C-alpha cells in the first residue's frame, strides 16, 4: 500500500511537470493560430498554396482543409472538407495527407521537446503527406464519384472585435492544456505504478520483438503503445519521462518519434474520417505500413552510419599507434 502511495505521488509530480513542459508549447501556439484564423493571414497562405494542388491531384480549393488541418487540427480540416464538393478520391487524398500532417505547430513542437530536431519532424510529416498524395493520385484510377458526407461537424463560434477574439483564443488555449492534463497526469500515475509493480518490464519484454524489428530498445515500448492509442502529444509526454528515468538513447527517442509522427492515435484519427464516405481500412493500412517501413529504413541507415564511423575511428587509432 505504501508503495502505491509513493507511486501515486511520484506519478502526479511527473504528470504536473510534463503538463507544464508541454503546456508552454500548446498554450501560445493555440492562442496565436486561433487569432490568426480571424485575420487575412491564413487566407493568404491558402491562396499561395492553391496553385500547387494540381500536383497532388486536388483542385485549388482543397488548400482550405489542408491549411486548416495543419494549422489547427483534424476537426478543422474536416470542417474545411465539408464545405467543398469533392470526389471520393480527392477526399481520400486529403484524409491521407492530414493523417500524416495535422496540428503541425503543436504536435511538432511537442515532438521536439523530446530532443528530436524540428527539421526532422517537419520533413517526415510534410514529406509523407506530399509523397503519399502523389502516389495515390498516380496509382488509383477510381473514386471519381462525388463524396457523400455523413455527420456534419460543429462550427466554431464567431468572435467579433479584438477583445472577443483574444478571449476566445485564451479559452481555446486553456482548454487545450486542460485536456492535456486530464490525460497526461493519470497516464503518468499509471506509468509509475506499473513501473513499481514491474509491469513495465513485462510489457517491454512482450513488445521486445516489435521494438527490435523497428530498431529500438525495449524501453521505448510503452511510448509506442501510448502514442498509438492516445496520440503523439501524450506519447511524447511518456517519452520525456522515459528519457529522464530510463536512459532512453537519442537514437531510440528519434526513431520512436518518427514512428509516431507517421502513425499515432490510429483509432481516433482513422474513425474521425468515417463521416466523409471514404474507404477507412486502406487509410489505416497506409499509415501503419508507412510508419513501420520508414522507421526500419531509418534505423538501418543509422546503424550503417554508426558502424562506418566506428570503423573509421578504429582505423584512425590504428594509424596513430603505428
């Protein structure tokens, strides 16, 4: 019982620290992006991107859901889709792109808090979105019928005047941090209890074959499970704690984040597209296959680079000794 009490306190402190760390990213970014939504800036970005849409097999107006989804979140992106008349193929392309690259500012900022370089996160997320769109456009010849939308997402309230806009932005940013705390704090408490009961060791051993295939150590397993189920931000929160306490290497942290930026919250982020009338199973399969293939490829290239570096250092040492 005493162990559980200590675990609870340690987990609570870890959860509060992680919420504070991630909240410092989430609050200002959410505030700024919300305010920008009431200015001509987002529309200017949409107008700039629109001519590039044809390379992705999309009409110019498809820039609207892509910009909204990347600047805000998937719900905003879907709201943008619902405002347009698009074919099933076009909606599917947008859905795949947004599944790889959405909520770009917050989630990328959170990922960098683990120690992964920002340019790596951006290249992976935006690169996967663009490449997947080009491939789907070239490979899929069907989906020409107009998409039949189902449930309509609620529209955000309109604010008038700087005071209302600023207050709405503060409310939205605060809500984002509170939502984070509601999930992260219990998650950290549960993680600490699992550690003290040695359940984490059991989980790591069970996940070991998977993590080894992906080129990572066993102590990244809980991060992968968390990110896959509840999302990148929360997975990053667990990874921050793992880096602090379990000595997770920079390589393992980078590989875990690369996997999760390609494939996180797979249930929620897949089911959210059901009302759009597109094939959901292929969307899920694409995310998982791409995440696994990309992580394994980067892991092998990293290993080769390390081996080459060690070989070079050995030869240099040998030459000096001679």
